[in-house]
């Protein structure tokens, strides 16, 4: 009986060893060809003014806490996007809000009060009225003693149409700021009129409800939300060691916090290869997923990435990160 028990235990041990070896070999980047070329650089809000992240929340007026300006560009403007692409951005991210006349204004904040010389929300105004505002009105780096961009942002709030017209072939990431599913439906209606090839160069992300509504009306659109991230990554954490990629991971986009990325099966090369075969874009963002708009913004941040990393990088300082890869 003892001999039989010993034989069974030995077989169990052998099976465990084989399983561990399989898991290692099946997920090791050592035996996976590294991606070719440099990482894809995603410029958050184009080239924007930076600000202190301490104690920041969704309703914090970031224009009132900017650092001393190092460049003349304001976020979410055509000139800031042009500057971002010139600096080496492969993708530019920007925010959209619905207007009174059913257009999409490119603007970050929930209200106009913080950055502009107006009050209320974009849906209170027509696009023509929004174009008359000074979007540099509220920026200050010294607690309100001076306003370096006041008077310089007149007429600089673009519409979504303006952006797509100015950058007809560039890759863009569109952020729906509202959590209203109707805005997702309206954006789907707008994007459905674009050529199919153009839609392949665009990605939409935002709240679960508008993204779900958009995806329902426009199934071929690449989207991302917290819900789509969870539906992909949770089952991947469970079974990804086998090499299986859940259906929810296909034709989507993943924003992976840099501190969570090493826990993904096959990170980095094997994971990136699996997602590439699934037609999914992988973008590494800063921190552990709790930081507000955290990006990889310094050479030291880039050094923390795996050597020869070839996925996407989210940055708030494309003017610093872009030249590292040129």
C-alpha cells in the first residue's frame, strides 16, 4: 500500500513539474521574437500644459495649477495636435463633448468655467458659440497672479470635424467624456458616415454606457472602456497561461498600468504577440491604474519598460518622449 501511495505521489509530482515547465515555456518571452521597430507613442491631449498631480480628482480645475509653461500649446487644440505629431506621436488622444446643435466639441473639462471665459457646459452652446470663447482664459501657474494664456486661446476650440479634416490619415483616440449612452449613439452615427478605412485608424474610449451604445450600433469600431478591459483581462488572468486569448480580447484596445503589466501571462513579448494576432492594441500607462491621467513622461519612466518594448506608450510629454525614439 505504501509503495502504491509513493508511486501515485511521484506521478503527481511529475505532472506538476511538467505543468510548471509548460507554463514557463508557453509564456516566456525568451523564446518569442521581439517586436520590430519602436513603440507606438500616444500623446495624451496632444502637447499640453502639465500640472501638479497631488490631490487631483475628476473635478479639479487643472488649469489653475499648471507648472510654469515650457511651450505655448494648449491641450485639445489643432496646433497642439500638430506639435505632438511633429514631436513623434503615432496617435493623439483628445476629448469630445456634445454641443447644443448636435456637434462634437473637442474640449476636456465637464464645464467651461475652469479654462474659458464662459460658464456652463458645452451642450448649452452651439459649436459656433464655443468657437468664440477664449480657451486659455483660466490658466495660471502662480495662483492667479498672472494668466499667461489669457487672450491667446480665442477661437481655438475645434470640433471633431475640424480634427478629422486637419488629420485625415493620422491615428486618433477619441475620448467620450460623458457617461450618457445617447452620446455614444450620436458618435456612432457620426463615425458611420466615414469611410471604413478611416474608421480603422480611430479608437473610441470612455464610460461603459456610451462605449457599449456605440459598439452596438457600430460593431466594427475599436473601443475601450472599463467593462471591455475587465471582460478581456479577468479571463486572461485565469486561463492565459494556456495561450488562450478570450474573445473579448479581440479587436479592442487595452490600457495596461505599468505596475500591473508584469503580472500578465507572457509579458511582454508573448503577450504583445498574442494581442497583435487578436488585432488588439496594447498601451502602457503610468502607475497602478489609480493615478489620474498618469503617463510615462520622463527618460527615467521609459527605462522601467522592458528592453526593446514594442507596444504602445501613453505620455503627457510627447515633446520629451518623442525625441528619445527619433
